[in-house]
C-alpha cells in the first residue's frame, strides 16, 4: 500500500481521495472512493501530461485475525472500476 501511494504521490502531487461509501459487515469493510490529481510526473512509464486523472475504485479490507494469531493480520483487495487520464 505504501509503495502504491508513493508512486501516485510522486506522479500526481495534488492527489486526493474522497470517500463515497464505507460498508461494514462482520470483519469486512468495503470503501468506495474517487481519487484525482494532476498528472505531472512519470506514472508506470507514462510521462506527465498535465491532465487531471480521476479514478473511481473500491477497496475491501478483511480481517483474518484468530484467537491464536500473534501480531494480527488481514488482507486488502482493491478493484479499480473506472480510470481515465
């Protein structure tokens, strides 16, 4: 997650996210958000274009903690449903 965030921050310094929905049930939380920023630097091999990039996506956070686990754990799955530059 930190590497992905760093990659986007380097290429889109004004990158920001707006949470649209948080849905929780049991040990699962789903976040639906829209993020955007100005494409000013290299992003996955694509040079900066000066255009606004908008990304609508969802992330699913699932806890995998059990009573016998030490230090916790969990998983994160992301699905990007619509992006454009």
